[in-house]
C-alpha cells in the first residue's frame, strides 16, 4: 500500500456506504495511459429499491470503459455498487448515475454501461448510456447479456 497512500478502502476493513452519495470511488494510475484498451466490470447481482414501493429491483450491470490516466479501484467500485442496496431510484436513474460517477472519478477516453434489469410487473427494462462514440481501433466485445426471455 506504500505505492498508493491515497487509497482508503483497499487492504483494510471498509463498511458498505449508506447510500451512493456517501460512497467514494477511488482511482489508481493507468499503467498504460497511451494505449487504447477496454476494461470491463460485470455486476450480475446488482440490487436497488423501487422508489415508490420499496421493493427490491435486480439488475445485471456491465460497465465498459477505455481508461485515460486513471483506473477505477475495484473494491471502491464494489462498495459503491453495494451502496444502492437500500437506495430508492428508478432503473434509469441508477444506471446513468453509476456511469456518470465512474466518468467523474476516472475521466476515461470512453465509457458505456448496460443495465439489464430483471422484470417488475412482467416488464424487463434495459438501460444503456455511453459518453460518445468508442475510440477508433477499440476491440469492443458484445456485453454478453442475452435479452430476457422468461420461460421461453
């Protein structure tokens, strides 16, 4: 940890933040700042609350980004995503908020997030947000989440 004195969560006990606003996304230097490469985080068990009913909502999130000078530190991302567990917001608000917070923290060359929400009331909602066109020459794989098919 001597190389990363600014990190407050990695390598030590860190409680789950009470809400996303209290969560801190931390960054580390990109070891390859001149290269164009994709970093993917997948959170298949993301949970938040419906802001009206208080019922749980579940999503499979896929965050793809092309770092510039910083990478998001993964434990801080895990704690940030976990802070939504008791947070009431619609699917669209959660998905876009997460994308924007990662952009604010890392200032990437490019980012996209796919929020694949499980059905509530029989309707799945998928939410997609990105910062612009992907960089030229980027290998950009499919996010790999099939459309919801229910029982078939």
